[in-house]
C-alpha cells in the first residue's frame, strides 16, 4: 500500500479548500443570475402554458420538451458557439465577451424550463374555487392572486424550486468546459499546476463542497416550507 | 465568419453523431440493468429500516444527489486506476491499467449514480402501496416473495414508471459527459469531427438533434408501456 500513499495524500483535500472556496463567489454569481432571469422567464412560460392561447401553449410546451431532452453540456456549447455567430449575421461582434455571459444565458434557458413546470403545477394544485371565492367576497382579480392564490401556490412550489436550484448548481459545474474559472475551473487549474498529480484529492474536496451546499439548500428550503405553511389549514370535511 | 452554416458538414456530421448512439444506448442499458435490481433492493432496506443498510443507502443517495455527475466521473476516473495499481502490484498481476476500455469507467459511474436515483424512485413508489395490500396477500397464503411479485411490485411500478422514465432520460443526457473519460459516444464523435474545420455550431446542432430524437423516442416508449401497466393501478373508490 506504500505506493498508494505516494499517489494519494488526504492532507491535500484539506489544504485545497482555502484555494477553492473563494471561487465559489463566481459559482454563486452565475447561479444566482440564472435563477433570477430563469424564474422570470419561467413565469412567462408558465402563463403561456396556463393561458387560453393555443399557439402560445404549444410553443411553451415545445420549449420545455426540447430543453428537457438536451444535455446541459450540449446547450452550453450551442450557446457558446451559436450566439456569437448568430450575432455576426446582424453585424454585432460578441466573440470576446466574458464567458460568464454564455453560462448565464445557458442556465437561464434551462432553469426557465424547470421553473415553468414548477409554477404550472403549483398553480394547478390550487382549487379554482379559491379564486372564485376571493372574487365573490369583493377582492379584485389581482388582489385575489396576490393574497389568496400566490401564498398557497408558493408552499406547493417551494420543494420543487429547491430541487431545481440544486440541479442548477450541479449542472453549473460544467461551466468550466467553456473556460469559466469557478470553483471547478479553479480545481482544474490547481491540478494542471501540480502536473496532474493529486487530482483525486482535489476532486474529493470539490465533491465535499458541492455535497455540503446541496444539503444546505435542501435544509433551507425545508425550513422555508415550514415557515410558509404555518397558516395553511387543510379542509378535512368537504 | 458570418458565412452561414456549412450545410454539407451539418448533414455529414449528423450521421457521425448518430454513429455514437449505440455506445450511448449500451452504457444506458448496462447502467439500468445494474441499477434497477440494486436500487429496488436498497429501497426495500430503506422501507423496512434494516439497520446498517438503511443508513448506508441514505448517505449514498444524499452523496449522489448532492454532487455533480462530472465530479463523480472525475473521482472514479482518478481513483479506480490508483486502486487497481495497488492491487495488481500487491499480487503481481500483469495488467496494463491504462489500456482499460473507458466504457468500463462509464459503466461504473453511471450505474453508481443511477442506482441512487432509483432507490428514491422505488422508495416513494413502494410507500404509495398500502400495507394492507401486502398483509392481505399474505393472509390468503402467498409467500412474501409471491406477494411482492404479484401484488406490490405491479402497483408500485405504475407509480414509479414516470420517474424511471425521467431517470432514463437524465441518464442518456448524462452519458454526454462520457467525453471526460474519452468514451466514444454521440458528443465526443461529433466534436472530434468538428475539430478539423472548426464547425462547432454545426456539430453541436447535430448533437442537439440526436439527443432530442433519442430522448423523445424513449419518452414515447415509456408512455406506451405506462398505458399497458395502467390496468394494475389500484383504484380507490
């Protein structure tokens, strides 16, 4: 086993954390922007799916199906190579903008597809009678949505939103492939600087970082769910 | 550079990408063949709260769900040769570790991650079948094995199927990361073809199309199967 020790040294796991952790900032920034834009775009898609316009509904469903079938890495490269060459056709030069922009575009597109389903299913889980009852007691449709529908739909959507965020965080680990120096990109730089030795220890450190983050997100959403479902009263007898 | 798409390359590379489909499907099939029974057994340990195995499954599922597949690939790809070197040196076997076909690494990684996903799928599916069903089956004289095979599994499968479908589609998508192990699947084949003339947009469009076709077919297949299984669903009145 002496040979094994030559190649594997657990102390590298701990010593790589201080080098890796500062780059979580980039990971969070990219993920955060994708979540904000993706949620917004997902809201539009969900309203298209729930609306009366048949064409809009078809388009939104088609979009979700396509995105569900596309591996993140393929979408990432398609955006990375495709967006600048489309822009070329309009005489706009985009070849030297920051890679983070392409990463955010990719994961916005993907997160929007996830969110549109999360929002749609949350909305559909609320009984129609709730809205009708709210309007019949004199609330305006906007008030009914804001005060009655939204708080209830939020509770239903929260766990799925959390899962979507974890998925996004993990898919985001692929951003290094187009040259983003996030936490994974930095890990690969460290390994290259070590002439490819002790790669395993650094990958284990990365796995630990992601694992802890995912658990934190899961726990956080569990807490939020509890907080928001406080006022929830299920009607037992109907 | 705005000379539009190279259509000849687009068409040619589509078939190059298509030639990677058998490897993708092979890896997917092997991973599912390993993961379906293993995931089911470990789900049973969760449901029946078997002491050590239950905790093991819990940590295992948490790890796989909590870490990106690419990092799981990195870890397997870096650790398996180290472990094998240690073993072969100890017993003086003469195996060239770096000649191992990357497909073996792919089998390990994707079986490992799919098993964890399926544990959760089966666990939630099994918990939808009420305990009374199992008890009733036993009461009329079926053995435990028969009760599972004839009564519990058919009902759980109906619930599990949509999630197994999602898991399969995700697995097919995840095999696109096989490039990190130089696995000759759809993505790598088309990418290598693009390296010659920098036709990356065309190549990725082809890859994109192949995955959409592949995943749509898989989803369609599952839908048909789901319809057939529906007859087993327990309808509460």
